[in-house]
C-alpha cells in the first residue's frame, strides 16, 4: 500500500470511493428500511444522535487545535464556550455561530 | 403568518450561510494549500459533501497514509450520517424512493438538525410537507457550501492567518449542539460524547469518535428511560 500523490490521479480515486461510501452511509436506513416501523428501543437511541456525535467531533479540535500545533488556546476555549452558551440560551444555531465568531475575532484582535 | 413548509425550510436554511460560507472557504483554502488542483477540491465538496471528513482525508494524504486508510478514516467520521439516515426514517420513510435517494445525497449535519427539529415541533405535517421542508433547507445550504469552497480555493493562501479561519470547522458543529440540549438526557449524552472522544483520541482510524458516540447514545437512551419515558415530541423545553 503506497501513499497517494497529492494532486495526482489517485486523489480522484479517493474522492470517488469516499463519495460513494459516504452516500451509502446516508442512504442505508432511508433507502432500505423505508417505512417499516423501527423498534421503540432503537428510536429512543436515535433521538440522541446529534448530541452523541457532534460534541465528540469538535472536542479534540477545540482542546488541541491544529492551528496552534496542538497546544490548548484559551481564546479558542472561551469562544467555544460563548458559542455553546448562546446556543443553549437562545436555542438558535446562527446566533451561536455569530457569538463564537465575534468572541474569537474580538479576543484575537485584543491579543494582537 | 402561515408559510408553506418549503418556504419555511428556505427561510430557516438561509441563516446557515453564516456557517457554510466560512466552513466551505476554509476547505477550499486548505485544499489548495495542500497542493490539490481546484478541480479536485471541488470534487470533494460536490461528491462527498461532508466537510469534516474532507479535512480528514486531505490531512491524511499529506501525512502520506495509504489510500485505503485515508478512505476508511474519513469514512469513520461520516458514520454519523448512517445514524442521521436512521433518525429520518420515522419522519420521511414513507416518501417515494427517488425522493429518499435525493434526500440521502443532501443529508448533512445542518439539513438534518433543522429538519428533525422542525418535524418534532410540527407533528401536523404530512410526508409531502416534511420532504418539502427538507428540500427548502438544502436549497441555500448546498450551493453555499460548493460556492464558498470554490471562492476559498481561488483565493487560497491570500486569506490572512490572523482571521483564524480554522476555527470555522469546530464552530460550524459546536453551534449545532446548544439548541439540541433539550433535556437532561441530551446533556448527559453530550457530556459522555466529549469525555469519550477526548479519552479515545488515540484509537486509530477515527474509530474513537464512533465508540464515544455509541456510548453517548446509550447514555441518552438510558437517562430518558429512567426519567419516566415521555412520548416523542413532548420533551420538556425551556
């Protein structure tokens, strides 16, 4: 198994494989299960999909950001707390993004 | 004011441009900085349409990881889409196959989060209304993702580092979390997700995230079961 040459034809292979497989992960239940009823215990688990995946996806990116070489950055932590806090308080995704971006921008600017 | 589900979807999807534009631009910038031609950067955003996995794939290619591992690791980040797909079944499983096939293509974090939230609020909607709402949310979100990827790829390294555009990646997902924290069970699941993902970050191929997510799902379901099971759609909201 050899690495892929960046910009070479092998990248198209990766794009095609990842595109098809990602589509299949999105299609698997919607397309195949259709309107057959799902058991109650499964539905109870599925209600937590968003909160089970998204926090874990972002946590390492926030605690060990690549842009700082993996070093924890207080500004990014505070901006993340602002986005999460406003999201909980206002129940609004867009206000949460704006809050996080403003705090990130403001503190970065103050920090020179 | 009474609006059709489609118009409501468009209206509620439009503000997401605030998220999709920096997120897409970030991928465009990092893609060309990594050495990809613009066509391949666009190929990712149009054919994969899953930002976090695209970043993973590009990073692993830069790390000279074998192609099979690149695809499997990036795919692990996307396994959450299977959970989204399953979570949509109770709402739109009865729609025609061609509609479900198209919905699967556009099923991303933002359209999923918007739609399920709307479906839980609007129990009076029929299948056609729900499909129309989903189509409405995808209308602004998808072109914004593709268009901003292109702009980012063209501007490339001219975007100054001081903008901290990298923060657009976690912020795009973090902002979705707050509004989802509706009950104690949701908060417990989110907590387990964070602790699990940080503790399992050493697991190869990004499978630590999947393990953490499964633990979090079980936590949410168990807390719900213990706090007197309420029927779907009547969770206590503050």
